[in-house]
C-alpha cells in the first residue's frame, strides 16, 4: 500500500469506461472487457475501503446504454445479477451497504427483486456505501424528482436546493468530491449532473480493467493537490 494521501475523497464516483476497447485491443469480444471490468471493480472496492473512501458511486448502466446491441445489454444485466448472486456475501461481511440509483422499474421484475433484497439486506452496514448507478441518467433523475415534488404538493416557495437534493436517488448522502473517468474521455455523460456541481474531475487514458492501485493512488494524489474553494477564497473540504 502507498502512504496515506493527505486528503481522501469522502465520496468518490467513477465512470468505468473503456471495457470494450480493452477487449478489442486484445482481440477478445466486448463482453470479456466487461468481465475484466467487473473483476477490477472488486479491486477498487477493496482500495476504497483501505484508503477510507466512505461512498463509492459507480456508473454501471446508463439510460442511454439500452441502445447497445441486445446481446450486450443482456450481458450487462447478467453482470448485475451475477454480482449480486456471487458477491453479496462478501460485500455484506465487509460492511458494504449496497444502494441502487436509477430507474429500478425499468429492469426485469426478477432483477428488481434481487436488487431490492440486496439493498434491504445490507442497509445497516456502515463501512462503505456502494451506489450502483444502473439504468441511471442524471437528467432523468432530476425530472423524476420534480415530478415527485409536484405530486407531493410542495408549494413553490418551499422548493430550494436542499429540498430538491432530498428527492434525488442519493437523498441524504454527501455530494461526490471526486469523479474519475477512465479511457481518456472528457465527458460528463449525464452522470450525477446535479450532485457534481462542485466535484473535482479526474480523467486518465487507462482503460477501466487496467485501473489498478497505482492508478487509484495517482488519482488521489491529484485530488490532494487541488485547491477546492467553492467560489470562495480559502480551501475547504465541504461547502
Ligand atoms: C464502459 O465501457 C462500461 C460499461 C458500460 C459497463 C461497466 C460495467 C461494469 C464494469 C460492471 C459493473 C458492475 C455492476 C455492479 C453491474 P464501454 O463498453 O463503454 O467501453 P468502450 O467505450 O471502450 O466501448
């Protein structure tokens, strides 16, 4: 393990990009990339625990991903199912609280049921919160929040930033401090568009399956080096 960096993000969010290209460059089918990416998620979860990250949010399936070939969509659904089936014991034993963010109702009923059970089973764990963004879109999340605010009959002058945050899938959680995107892309891609207002962004050309401990550490060092001022003068950890 590397020495503990001076500052560790309380909430880390990751866009795990580049699985397909990782596979392609090895002459393998894309799903092999997703398999390797899933392995890597296990490694990064362990690192988060070791370094003291308290919330990890991963972008596993976006609302736009439905447009991929049906076989790939089916494979990604199966990954979610397999992760729950095979990893839940271990995650639970390691104090991980699993949360889902996104439109659960868009998934097949048996998968919805599995996710609900896993969330319920781990709800009292407090070592690390793992938010799995699956069938998630940031704008969709905000539209969903506004609809529910209207349905709840909240008067317009009571709608403020705090209230809106409360209606998001991440209700009650601190906003992300650092967002990592792998594979060299420099886009937000509809990920946590509300919550990331003050987040630091870090991009690396490394494909997700190759994002190892050295890469992880480099990202934390870059984060440590940044001055976060929230539009003020002094550096601060949270607004
Ligand atoms: C992006 O690579 C990756 C995804 C769309 C899926 C990522 C999913 C996992 C790593 C497993 C997730 C784990 C759970 C809990 C479900 P890409 O296919 O866009 O790569 P490319 O840009 O090179 O084509």
